[in-house]
């Protein structure tokens, strides 16, 4: 079940290098039996109870209990190796737990609960032999006609600031632009839960701030639920409703960020919350 689920989570579908003749042979209008993709008005709730994960004798996660409300933006921070990414993968059904349960809208993500959940990795993972719009279209239903899939892809590219770039190759894009394409590929599926594992970690400082603003804008406009893993505490505070600090495979601290949006880097209130979280991550005495 996990292997079957990974493909939709990535926003990808089975692909092949088709010829131009095969592309031209595809229908240009969708049959009446195909339904228009729905724009989900709210996010999906996530419930985690008693979650644990071990790899052999190594315990990676233990005693994880977590409730994420529909539409909530939750960031997860902590030192390297504390279990952040493992928790994210378990939440979306990419790993099987050693103990405990995970439910998205009441259903196990490994048996259908993750239908509207998508995962964005740190690396864009674009196919270099496919143009930008074709990469995004990989996230659309594969039974849609090619013209409709590309239309949906171009629509999402415009939302992430890449209007008119669909015909270009991934290799000519900057790192930030490639990450925008990866985000568009996830968004084209109209997700109700979006998990992001350090998606901005490899970007320069200015591009990272631009991408943070873009992610917040898209989230506020769509209302999906977000789980963001990041090493950047300032990024977590700038974006999240709630920041979770992980230590030694468990959630050790929770900080609510009750500040108006959009938040400005360097504001006194923001800086105070960042300091509290950093003190906890670094285990410094208050």
C-alpha cells in the first residue's frame, strides 16, 4: 500500500517519453464523464496518537501525540536527527509506524486517507527531459486530455509567479524558480494537506524570504493544512500558527504564534518568540 501511495504524494504519475505524434493524438477536449477538479475550501485534519518508529534497534520516534486542525499551519523544528522528517513521512503514510496511529480526516493515510495529501521535498525533483509545464502536469489526473492537463499546469505556474515559463526547460531556471515549479506540481492536485520537508533550505537568503511570502500567500488563499519541517526558527515563526520543538524523538515543546499576518522579520514580538524557541532547541537556560 505504501508503494502505491508514494506516486500521488509526490504529485507525480506514471510517465513515459512519448513522441510528438503520440502527444498530438491525444484528445483535445475532456469527455463529459470526467469531473472538474474541486477546489477544496478547507484543509484536512490530522490526528496522531501514541506514535513510535524504530529502525532495527534504533528508536527514532516515541510517544508522539499530535492534533492538527483543518487549515492550520504547523512548523516542526529541532536539531538534526531528532525525528522531524520521520514524523512527516509517517504522517503522510510514506513510512509504517512501529506503534500508534495516524489519521487524516479519520482515515489511515496508507489506506486512502492520504488521497488529498501531498509532499514537497527539499530537492525539486524535476524531470530534466520534460518542460516546466509538463513537470507540473505530472500532478494532474492522467485520464484528463493532455491539453487540459497543461492548462491546469499553466494556471498553477501563474499562481507561483512563473506565468509564461511553462515552455522552458528546468535546467534554465534558478534554484528558487525550480522550487516554485515543485510547489506548483503539488498545488495542481488541490491538496487538503501539504507536507514540506525543508523545501527552502538550499535557497539564498533573499530568495528564501520571497518563497516564504509566496507559500503564505498560497496557503491563505487556498486554506489547506500545512506541516513544515525546517531548521530555520525565524522561518517557522514567520509562517506558522504553531511551532513544535522536537528533542530525542518526541515533541518536547509547543509555541503558539498569535501574531498578525503578514509578519515582519525583526519585529520585537517575533524576535521574542524566536529567542524562546531557540533557547529550547539549544537547551539554554532562560
